[in-house]
């Protein structure tokens, strides 16, 4: 089976991990702050808090922004469940904004309409989490303008968008958001095994997230309730977590980051081949660059033109899998999950999201995909979608 995504680990990555294994520090050593500095440099944010997963980064981001019971977080239904679950960890309510049919990204017009209604009903969100689906940045200028008008905070779920650009800037510089989150899971653009980071330009948010990453503990005398009892002393000021990244992971991440430009150019090269090979069959190729954004191409998701194809979405998906093409489906609308249905969400909540779910198929795309594997994928798609 050709998978839809997989990591690319080379000798340099292995050497970096082995060197850390032989060093004095497996965790809480120098590799994590070093990786954080490299992330700040590459993505042009002032602060980086590296953690055990993007899910942890989303949770800490919500806590740092003060999300609490009684508050609302809005996100896109076409995402991984973690984009919504972070609100539930804080006891807050979730709601979903419908997506644009062509990109699956949060729809600005739908957001605006929903905000107008929410304002009348006194239920404005405290936090909005746009998700850069497949790596294509949402229209962050428009989202930031609405954030200023309606006074909500913005967390970019950029789990897919490591290396993406928006208005010529790297996603992660937080020009239009409070915090940006990346995932370093092995199917994503660069990996640390498990891992994630929260990037921000706000010093207070960064220090809140670092403290919550380590049990809510401080070693800074200035933050303590009284002067330290001695050199051993620390204080737990609030209830935090162990969301640390290890030095082993950070060493792998720093090495992978050096290879990012190669990964991006390889992904874009493969996407150009797909665009070209698939242009004459009844599928929509994904939008991966437009006037304002250039995608990292975490996902290459086609949409079937069902009115022009003899098969159904389900049958096409099953046929591709049975022919060894490990296609994926990103994503099942989050509110259709039993956990969210039990909270009261019903089908048709976001009609565009359900149409997207009924058409999308993610094709294999990763740096080590070979030309012959890609041709095999294309051959099977062309045979099935006709
Ligand atoms: C992968 C992913 C996450 C979660 O990332 P982890 O690092 O696995 O916790 C969150 N949001 C989106 C959109 C993702 O794709």
C-alpha cells in the first residue's frame, strides 16, 4: 500500500538523535531551547513553546488566552478533532463555522454572518481557531479584521502549514493571530515523533504557556508569593501539566528543520505533476497557491466531480484502497462524531462541510514518493474516475 503520507528520516536525523542519546540530557537539557530558537528564526515569531504534541499546544493556547467554562471557541468542522477538543479540555463550548467549498477552509462570509447573529444573542466567541487545511492559509487579514471588530482571540491551527506562506510571510509569524500551532507528528511536514509548538509574539502568553507546560511551576523569585526558602526552592502557582518535549525529540526536530526547504520543494514538485496528470479527468485538483497564499502541501486532496463520474465517492475510495493506493479522507466533519452529536450537534449544521466530506479524497504525497509510485496512483485514479 502506498500511504498518503510518511516521514523522511535520513542519516543526519539519526546522527542528531544518537548524539542526544549519548549526551547528559534526554529531557530538560539544551536541545529544546535550541530548537525553539531555530523555530523563531525560521518562522519569524518572537517566542516558541515546544511541547509534546500540537494537541497539547492547542490546550495551552486556550488556557493562556483565558478560555473557561461559559466561553465559546469556534473552529472549522473540516479538521482533526483536536482543533475542537482543546475548548472542551477548558470546559468551554464549541461551535463550527462552515467552510468554503473549493478549499475546505473556514469561510469568511459564514464567519461574519455567524458573528452578527452571535452578537445579537450575546454569545460571541472568545477564541476562533482557523485551520489551514492541507497547508493553504486561511484569509488571515479578514479574520484579524473581524477579531478586532468582535473582540475575539485567534489561534491558527497550522498543524499542516509548516513552511506555508501568506502574503509573502511565513505562516507562524503571528502577524494576524495571537498564537500559531504546528504539529510535528510523522505524517506532517517535519517530525519529532510526537510533538508540537505554540508560536507567539506576546511575552505574557509565552510565559503562561511555558509555566503550564511544567505543572504550573516557577523558579523565578519575582513570580513567587514570598522570597525563596533556598536554592532548591520552586513554587507551583497554578494547576499545570507535563507537556514537555524531550531533548531527543527536539534534536530530531532541529535536524528536520534544516531539511524543510527540500521537503517543501519536493512536495510542490509532486503537486505540479498531479495537477498536470489529472487536469483532464472529472476531479477538482486542490487549490494550493493563490494571490495571497502558498501551501506547504501537507495534503493533496482532490474532489470528485460526482455529476460527471460513473462511480460513487465511497466506491471510488474503496476501489483505490483495494488497488494498493492508501488514500485518506480529511476530514469527517467534527460535529458528526458521536461525542459532538451527544452535545447536541445535528447533521446539516455546516452543509458545505458535508458536501466537502462527500467528495474529497487525499492522494499519496510525501517527499519520498517516487515517480513510478506517483504514476501508479494517477493510473488508478484515471481508471476509476471516468
Ligand atoms: C495533526 C493535527 C492536530 C494534532 O496534532 P498532534 O501533534 O498529533 O497532537 C491538530 N490539528 C490538525 C488540523 C491536525 O492535522
